């Protein structure tokens, strides 16, 4: 067919028009994915992260937040030049649903990730830890038939749960949304035999559950890493991984691990020998200040010294991962209320701690007699007066005596259980912690009574001689160099 110049021109026009229309159509069809995931995050200038709310990961202390993953999220934001918006989730299934639905950019569960999982895309690991079973120290191991086991993370630990069930058909495994504090509390209360969890979570909670042990199920540690939604677009994964590499090279991540987990590896529940040594090497420096403040506030100086040892092991520069500082580990809020400006100054710390403890003692109802009154004041020093009152209400609700420390300490762990939160004003607390806290102080105090026998305060003041009459285990200590 013969083509004229005009027909060729018309054909070219039509071809160009078709190409233009095709381009417009392609632009319209792909308009909603014009930017990749990383570019969309940059455009909004905010990285949205779901984070597990639990001790050591993300938890509120006093007026600040703390936790390894909380600090890591802040460091990632700085490295990427973005603001960080955190959504704390205590229910891991909810966290995974939010991530799968694209409601958040990434998740920091703080639990291990199994390489065989296909549900989500992991980033670079920033921590390694084993997976195993927590159980009572005295329980026989590892007979799994007919045991009641709860699983902390249904996704991360699902494969191990399946393997245990396959090998032990009579095993009763529960997939739960509870945190490690609640699950380990249920072991103490006899409602569970074991909990399948990461060793990292166990180590963080072990000081509050000293009668429990960890039996690993994995020969090698597994990685803890950020998780992302499964999708072809890996732009955000790559950006976060690059930031993690930079943080690893600057040793910021190892420092985080040491800050939040370093102290958990050398655990000594009683520590009697160390305490005896510190009586001779550390206590003399602060003894006069303990005596002075104890006299001012009607305290037994040996009890005040026992509190300080439980808090800091008599280290003047002690700083906890949550920001409390000094010999008496005073919070910033308490320091302001007690009128001091330097928590690391031993004299000021002892002044604030003793004044605060005496004020808590005065707030305990007058009808409560010693030594219960003192034990409850110590529990308040640790967990807060509001949480102690919640535990007393629970104690009374269950028909026990809210004025008896023996009864209250049995019910304090229930503050970690969700079903009791409607009966409380102040909500969740690690209720097992003040039980261990008071027990430790009683042991230290009993040792100091034997090491420094003195005239007990007269009746009517803070500490009475009834404290000495209680059966408290301890070692005879002779102060020395």
C-alpha cells in the first residue's frame, strides 16, 4: 500500500497519542505506589513502630520510658533522621495483626525470630538469645507429659510448641497473650508448670522469681531482630538494616545490651558472702550518715542500711537502667519532693531516702501494727503506695486480712494479672518484686542486727524490737576489713 506524506504524519500522530495515553494510564494505575515504602516514610518524616510493652523492652518508670528496644527505636530515628512514633502493645497477637495489616512500618517484639518462619520479614539481628522453659527450681526436669505449659510468643515460639506437642501428645500447651511477669507469676501460684519463652525475658524477670530456673530447648541462640510486613518492596528494610549496621559499628547496640541485660547474667539470690565482705569494706564510709538520718526520722539505722544495700549494694554512683540513682536509688520525682538536688551525693541520697521511707511509714493506716507496718512501708518504697493499697484491697476482697503482711504479700503478685486490674486503681505492677524486695531487706537487716547489737528504739517509734523476734534466715557476720 502506498503511503503518502500526510498518511505517515497522521500515523505518527496516532502512535504518539497512543503512547501518551498509555503512559497516562500507567501513571494512573501506579499512582498509589508512586513512592516506595522508604520514600513514604521519609515524606511523612515519621517511622511508626509497634513495640512490645514489658520489662526490659519498653516500660514506664516514674515519668520516663526505658527498655532496650525503646532506646533502640530512638537511636534508629536519629540515624535515619526521622521522628519515631511508638505504639506499645502488651498483646503480641495484636502486634502481629497490626504489622501484617500494614498499620505500622515495623515491629520490635524483643523476642527471637525463627529463620524458618515465613510470616514476616526480619531485619538484621541486634541481639541473640536462647529459647527454653521456665519452671520452679524444685520441679523435676524435663518430664513434659501432662504438663501445663504457656507460650509467650505464638509466632516466634510456635514451631517449638508444635515440636513439643508432637513428641509429647499429652502435653497441655496454651497460646497466650500474657507477658513474662504474668506467666512466671502463674508458675509461682501453681497455675502453670512451665512457660516457653526467650532466655532474655527470663533473665530480666529472674530477680523477682528467684525460685525459678531456665532449661534451654535450643542448642544455639536465635536472633532478635526488627520485623517487617512481607512485601516485595524492601526499601524500608534496607534503610533500617543500614542504620543497624552503623549503630553496631559505633558500639551503641552492645552498650544497650550491657545496660539492660549485663547485670542479669551474674545472678546471686542471697549473696551472703558478698554482703559480709561489703559490711567491712563499704558500710563504714556511710555508717555515720545512716545513723544521723535514722535518728532524725525515728528509724533503725541498720534497717536503713539494709534498704540501701538492696538498692545499690552501697555504691554511691549506682545508676539503674530506668534512671534512678545513688546510694538509695532515688527517683528524680522523689528527689524533688524530698528537697535534694544531687542524687549521687551519698549524704543527700540517704537524707532523701530516709525521709521518703518515713513518710511512707506514716501513710500506712495506724491500726496496722509492727512489724507489718514496716514491711508494708518497704513494699511501698519499692512498688509505690498506690500499688500496695491495690494489693490490700485485693487481699480484703478475697477474705484475707489487708492489715497482715503475710496475707498481703501472698496477693501482691496478682497485680501482674489482667483479671485483677478492674479491682485496682493503679493497674499493672510487678507484684512479685516487692515480695522479694522486702524478703531481701529482712535478711540483710537480720545480719546487721547480729553484726551491730544495739539498744533497740523505744516503743512508738518506727522500728520496734518485735523485728528481732521474727524468724528471719541470715548468717552471723563479724564486721572486719
